């Protein structure tokens, strides 16, 4: 179960800022410029800090095609074995697609307000910012971290009915591309002795997942085909 008292957003932001030797500004909530700088130091995205700080996420950041979940898994399967240059070629193409006009959206997914506040809910909402539902998150987590849990387990963590432990913390860190030490600072959950730092492959895959969050199902599958071709050459 989640701890009975979940800290307020100012406390969570202060934890992260203090871990980098930075003090929160006296005027709260912090300005976007401060959050941008802190996000860079932590390896987070500024929209992650919006969630952590209880700030509204811009509407355009939540504009998603809800179908790419399985396509993301296939893309990750093909990208992970590539060398650095192969991963970069896929990333370059993803950025080209992301810079183009967005297609008609199928639906919008926002962090669901009915979830009980807690660390599991927060981390799952950070996954939602990457257009990953429980099923897609569980599959990607298994691929990039070896932490293989069911979608229902991820949902239990989200709802505070299953404890966020060291193993799951490692899994979330890998999918989000965030150093495990940052998530430990945020949640207070200690990493296990077997915890490992994120490899370059995992960091690149997490960055790719962020880059493709607004792409359509067809575009994600096209990237997966490109990655598969890269693997053959």
C-alpha cells in the first residue's frame, strides 16, 4: 500500500531541487524557466515536473493517438539490438516525423484524476505523458529492464494497492529514462543492491519513446519497420 501521507507538490519539488544543491524559489509555484533548468539537471522532462509539482500540463502535451501501444513494443524490440548509429538513424527519422503537422487525433488521454494520490499514481501518469497505457508500459518495461510485470500489476501500483518496491522502481526508471537515484529521491524507495545504471541503449530507447508520443499508429509502425531494416544491415 502507498504511505498514508503523500507529500505535497512543494515538498516533492524541494526534494528534487535539494538533491542538486538548488533551493526552490520563494515564489511558488516555480516559473517555467526554473523547472526547465531543474529538469535538465535531473534527467526529467519539464512536463514530468509539472505533474510532480501539481501544475497543469499544457493541453497540446496530452494530444495522443491511443492506438500505438503495441506498435511501441514492436519498435522497442527492434531498436534495442541496434548499435548507436542505427539507433540514431531511427531517432532522426522520428524527430522528422514529430516536427511535421499532427494528424487527426483518435482520442486524448489525460492523467486520470480518480486515482488516489501516491507515488505509483505519479509514476504511471509520467508514463501516460509518453502515451503508454498499463499494457504498453508493462511490455516495454520487461524489454528494457527485465522487470516483467503484468498490466494489472502496473494498475495496482497506480491505485496504491501494491507497494512500489525497488524492483518496480528500476522498471519505471528504465522506461522513463530517468536515473534510479532521482526516483529514489522523489519516492524514498531505496534501490536494491542489484540495481544497475541505465545503459546507453535504454537511455536512447526512453528518449525515442518520448519523441514519438504524438505520432500516429501508422507512423510508429513505420518506424518499427525502419528499425527492423537497420537490424538487417
